[in-house]
């Protein structure tokens, strides 16, 4: 009998495990992961940005945990000698209609107690010499890191503290009994007094497996990246972001200089026909039917049809993508970029067609289900772990969403 079992060895599940083994040193802690390696999906396929929290609604859990988590990740990297770079980022307006949106974003940054500064076009050129913009703001606390390296150290900490990580272990069913939860896996049956579901792209199905009824579903959105060719790396110094479109629930194409010198351009946001579908050809009938027949997705598509079609067009047209890129850096041509790796974002969507904007946890008896933890979850992972562990053992039921 384990005291605590966590489903999923992404960065959030590992953070929970690390905090549990620290907070309860005598407890038996188990993490089960269906893949043969940790951090195989969202953790290992993101752009590696240490976010500041500027985009998130003041007072929300995302805003709070991103701001706190930003410093915690930096401190953790320093303590464990994990390479990182707090290089700052610029958010750039390229036309007049974006100016009030940029001003709103600046005010939100102040409301979220961030160090954010307005910079002139001349100052922007000093930071990013090849970027065209009529106005910009800079957030110095944004940085870059390899989250797989962070997750690796989380796992080492868990094992040093006596916790256990089982790979190639897929949960196929579960029973909530009198004394605890019984997990049926391809590696046998495990019993646990408490369960934390950090299943990411499959977190909603795991919750359903536990008998939890929710008014949400995980919808997989594939984010496709391109990379600048090495001879063009000098065009991007650090991190360059657009002013986000308030009518579309994604940040838009941006430029990210990685620790190894590579420069990512993207991601776009297109519906994936498979929950772990990293290429256009990936297709899973069950995943497709679940998404295509979900009322929430149909309503979301109706509200965002124009922007959604643009995203799909850029997914298949390199020329269209480059046209968007050239709004910021005119020197980049079609021959200067090559396809990069894609990721899939596990985004919770309610039946009314609203993307669930904040982190979401559902607590029921001896279980906690983390059913929405997209970006900035990696940045906030240490603080998310602490938040979840603070709820472990409390006899509360219901949905906790901020």
C-alpha cells in the first residue's frame, strides 16, 4: 500500500512527487508513467521559456504561481547548476491598432506586480536590432531553460528522498475502495491511500475513470515550430513576442532563442487529430471523434473561425507563415527557416466553448485531479507542487479553479 500515487511523470507530476517526499519524508510515494522516459510530452516539447506572468488575469492562480514560480525555478537552477538565462523579452506592436492592447498589457503587468517597462522604437532597436516595431514593452524577468533538465533533477530528488518512479506503467482502470484507491495497470495492481492525477493530455479521461463528472474536456492543440537556419541566428538576440490578439486564445507566433543557440519561430495553434499527435499525419479515431463531437469545440470554432482558418493556412503554407514573421523581422525569407519539432498543448475546454483560462484542480475524497495545467505550468511547477500538496489529505470535494 502506497501513501501517495501520482499518475504522470511530466514536470507537474514530478514537482508534486518532489514536494510530497520533502513534506512527508516517511511516506511511500509512487509515480507511474506510461512512457519509457519522464517528461516525454508537454514538458519535453515546449519552447523552454521561464514566463513572468504578464498575460494572466490579476488575482488568478496562474498570475500568482507564475510570478512566484519564476523566481523559484531560477533559484532551483542556481542551486542545482542547471543552465538557464534570464535574458528578458520584448512584446512588440507593429501597427497603430495594437497600441491600446499593448498599453493594456503594460497595465496588467503592473497589476501583477511585475517589473515591466515601456521602451521606444530606438530602445527596441538597441535590444533587438533587426525588429521593426512602433512601440514595445520589456519584461526583464523572462528567461529560458531546458525543462527536461529541470524535470530530471526533480526525479533525482524524488528518488534520493525515497520515492519511486515506475516507467512503462499505464493506468487502465481504477477502483475507489474503503481504504484507498486501487490502480489497475499493465504492470499489475497498485493500492494507494491518496491519488494525484497529473495526466496532462489524458487527465480528463483519468478523472472519468475515477468516476468524476466534469463539464470540460481536454482538447489537443498542436503547436508547430520552425527554426531559423544557423547563418540567420543573429537576427534574434533573445525573446520577441507579438501583442496577443484578445479575440483569439493563443499568444501568436513569437521568436525564442534557445540555450543552445537555436532560434524557434512559432508556435501556431491547430487542432490535433490525436492527443499525442505531433505531425499533420497523426490520427486517432477515438481522439478525433471525442473532439469533433464535443459541443464546446464546435462553439469555440464558431467564435474563432477567422483566426482559426488563418492558423490552419499558415500550418500548410510556408509563404503565409513567413509573411507573418516579416511583420517583425523583414529580413527573414522562406529559405531562412526549416521545420522544427511540434508540441501538443493539453487545453481544457468547457461545454459552452470557453477555454478554461486558469489552472484547474478537482478534489474528491482522497483524489486530486489536475485537469488544466498548460503554460505557464512548467514555470510555476514548483509552486503548483506546493499548492497541490497543501490540499492533500484535506477532506474537501469539488472543483477548485481560480
